[in-house]
């Protein structure tokens, strides 16, 4: 039994790694790891990033919904708080605006050999992770508990069955994607 569990974990790790490689490859091929594309998005002139992310959200939403409906996956809701979401969003946005990368596009840009990632992005990400680990005990006591958000899903919050909300959300996102494509 234990041997089977280890084998299953090993398969999950290999699949996770391979999916990460494919994801990074797709980020690089879509162009969202290029600084000029990200800058264009921030200036609302190039919507490649939004189109790529909307496509990924629609695909992921469909995939997760199918897996859950087939009994092959389960949702694990995680609670959050305004004390973690708001500062995290501000820091993420600041880093994104200063360097022009989010963690995913930073890894893809590093993989394609962009030098700014080696001298600023990767060291900054490592320093930020280290700093967070150092100040986490203080944050956990004073900041992260503020504005607790219960661990409920959007269908639970809205009181709508996922079989209604998921296709409706996918259609809405696809319509936004189409509008962006037609307007661009």
C-alpha cells in the first residue's frame, strides 16, 4: 500500500513538472514573457496578456469542472483574509509595474534568456520570499487575520449551482475575449 502511494506521488510530481514546462513554453510562445508585450498591456495598448489569461481561465475552468463532475478531482476551498489579499495585491502589482513580470512570466523570460530576470527579477523574487518567511510570524499575528473571508466557493456565495454558473462564466469570459479581439 505504501509503495503504491509513493508511486502515485511520484507520478503526480512528474506530471506537475511536465505541466509546468508546458505552461512555461506556452507563456513564452504566446509572447507574454516579453517586456514590450507586458508594457503594452500595462499601457492598455497590447492585450496579448489578457487574451492569453482569459483563454487559460476558460480552458482551466472547463477542465476542472469536467474532472469534478466525473469524480476525478475535488475542490479544496481555502479561506483567506483582506489582510492577506490587499497587501499581497499591492506588492504583486508594484513588482509587476516595476519589473514588468509576474512570477510565471518571470520564469518564462528567464528560460528564454532575458538578462533583466537574472539581475533583478530572480534575485528580487528570492529576496522577497526570504523576507516574507522572516516576517511571517509577525504578519500572522497582526495582519493576515484581518477581514477573514470564509472558505466558500463563488457558487456557494451566489447560491447558484456550478452547472449553471460555470458555463455562464465561460460564455461571459469568451464574449469578453471576442470583444477584445474584435476591438484590437
